[in-house]
C-alpha cells in the first residue's frame, strides 16, 4: 500500500515545507479561468496540510509551453482564484519555478501558508526529467506529495525525478481516492460488471481492455474502436477507422470472449464529420464512401439497457461517436444518461477519460450523478490495465 498524507501523525507537518504536485491545468482565456473543477478537487489535500501547520509549496503545469516562458500560460490567475476559494492564512505566488526568487519566497513562508510556483513546463528540465532541475525542486521542501492523478503516468521531474530525492513521498487525498476506486474496479468489481469502451485508438485502451475482459460480464464496444472489431468479424465498415495492426488481436478477443463482447448492430453514418451529407442510420454493413460516426438508434437502446441491467459496477471510457458534432452525439448522450440512471438505481459507476468527461457535460449529467469521475484520462486506463505508473511507483510504501 502506498502512503497517504493522512497516514502521517499531524505533528509531522508542523512548520514543515511540503511540496505538492497538483494538476492545475485549467482552461484559461484572456487571463480568466473558465472552469475550476480541478482546483476544487485539490482543496481537501491543501487545507489538510495547511491546518496541520505545514508550509505548502504547490507546483503544476499548464498547457504546453515546451520549456519556454509563455505569458498566456502563467499560473498567476490560478493563484488569484485559490486566494478566493482556499481557507488558509495566505496564498502567495512567485513568478518562477526555481532560482533565487523562489528560494526567498519559500524562506519567507509561515506555518499554514500556501505558495504557488510558476508553470513547471516553463522549464525544459520538467518534461526531460533533468536531474539538476529535479534537485532544485526537491531542495524546496522536506516532504513530497503527489495529488495530480492526470500526470501520474509521466516520469517528469515533478512527478518522478524530484520525488525520488525525498525520504517521505506521499499520495494526496485525491490521488489516494483515485487509486482506491480504480483498484476496486480492476480487482474486485461488484457484479454484474459492465464495461463500456469507445474512443478512437485501440492502443490507448489495450491494457485496460486486456485487464477488464476476463472480469467483466459484458463489454460494450462503440466509437471508432468498434470498427476494428466489426472488420475482424467480417462486417463491411466502409471508410470507418479500422486499425489493421489490431485486427488479429480483435479477432482473438471475439473468439475468446464471444458471449460478453457486444458490438453496435447499427450506425449513424455520413461521408465525413464535416460534410455530413448522406447522413443516415444503417444496420450492420456500412457502404464504401461512408464512415460510422455514432452508434445507431438500436445499438444505443441495447447499450443503455445493458448499462441499466442490475446494480453492480459500470465502468465507462471513450465516447461512442464524434459527440463534438451534434448530429453524432446521440449515442454518447444516451449512454451518459443511462450511466446517471444506473447510479441512482444503486450501481457503482466510474467514468474516466478527458473526452468522456466532456461528453458527460454535453449530456447535462452532473459529476454528482456518477459514483466516481476520474481526473486522469490516460492515467486511469493505464492504472486499470495494471501498468506501472512512475508517479505512483515512486511513492513510499506503508
Ligand atoms: P477519452 O479522452 O475519454 O479517453 P478518447 O480520446 O479515446 O476518449 O476518444 C475521444 C475521441 O474519439 C473523440 O474526439 C471522438 O470524436 C472520437 N470518436 C468517437 N467515435 C468516433 C468515430 N466513430 N469515428 C471517429 N472518431 C470517433
Ligand atoms: Mg481523449
């Protein structure tokens, strides 16, 4: 078991500097934060440490500045918002990640205060996991905490290299909750266990599918990835995305798990997402020149019916169509609503994936209508697939 911030006695934090890797990668335009869900999710860990007298040094990335200073990607607006929402003695901001100004700001911190560093990715050493940069980060504090699940699969300086240099390396409350829920889904799902997977690249879903197929009662496949399976079954898929390299594997899975894999029986097709001409619902075969862009009306009913079957567990990753375009959003919206209904009927429902969470919003399903919304897209699938995640591997064992 990995150590969590709540495992240490309260007095271990008094007057101690604690480095907390957070995920403050929020949408900002014209210096305004559009949506601050990720900030709210870190409040428990930050206030837990502050209330115990720690000096909390926060570090995050924002966007992709690729190692240079991009003013539009400054974390200053985040510091301003944190000042409004956190119940702590002070929230300070320093416009650098490492160096003399940071050292001075850290030295001036008082018990319970919070200091946010500038965007980690302004420094090329962050993504390169540069040892000198990692040492500079690690010199800022005495205890290390990771509460950034979205980047926990990366071996960057703030998630891996710097973490290794601390003697205490703890999971934050959010990361701890993610590990608890996702390991329950992976290792001990209450049955019946249904899995819904959509999205576009089989490679991203492979380890999770391999881990979940033996355990699930039903696996519903939709979205772009379904066409590789349909093609493997010999169904005509027209110009839909088919990943040749995964055809043999898909065929093997269909043989091994014949009874549990459910593929869409019909499709919403068009010549392309942009042009939408020839838009129609077809059963089974997709004609040449057309792409399957959403599961069809019948498939949507069948999938929703499966999601709603009994209590147990439902895990969903990946939209079932190009939901960003209204004409192809119905299948995804129907499943999002079925997920919410399953939750209210007592099922344990878990959703992961950046686009899947966006689809939830489009369906007007609230986060509180899902038992757990994972904050990590790639990270949650890799965790479920049993892959070693550097940011977790590095944490101290209890
Ligand atoms: P997540 O971020 O939730 O893990 P993915 O990134 O795997 O999900 O997949 C999301 C993308 O898959 C969306 O941009 C969506 O438009 C696309 N998609 C879903 N179904 C199809 C399809 N039939 N054809 C092309 N793209 C699709
Ligand atoms: Mg995605």
